[in-house]
C-alpha cells in the first residue's frame, strides 16, 4: 500500500506519515523503486497514532503507548500511568484556561464599550506585572 492509500485510510496527511517515519514511529518497507510500501501492521500503527494524537497525547507519549501496545507482556498499570499523566496535563491546562477566561470576562464586563477612550482591557494589558485574577 502506498502513502496516498495510507493517508486516505488513516486520515493522516502524507507529510505527517513521512514525519512519523523520520522519527521512527513507523518503518515501512521500500519497494524496488524506493517508494514506501506500507503493510497492514504499519497501517494499524498509523491509525493508533492518529487516535492517540487526536486525544492530545504528545509524540513521546505516543511512542511509549505504541511500545506498550506492542509488548504483550506489558502491565496495564504502565499504560494507565501514561494516560494519567496526560490527564493531569489536561487538567492543568483547563485550570489555566479557566483563569484566563475569568480574567478576560471580568475585563470585558468592566469595559463600557462606548465612544470614550478609557478602556480597562487595554489598561490591564499594559500592566507588565499584572497577575491574572
């Protein structure tokens, strides 16, 4: 199967597939003409990677998860640890986003939004040491 077929089946752009090959996540064989020849195992890995990335796992997380997936002697606790660490990163990001939303919401509420030049949003943005509320 060529890269175009694999891209169609996995929903990954060919450029991403080439990148995954460059960093060693997949290793398709090469035909005599030098073209990549993906087998069903490589196709499955790419689908696995596409799903993992869609859940926000980092490339290194994907590398670890793929290694665990291929290791039939793995402990599910190892898989859970990778997922748990990613979930903690998501929770931290959500907290950061909520703080940003809260601050911006407060500033939008304080701004009169009229023809006057004074604006609490710009005043806050101009403060070099402003700490989000």
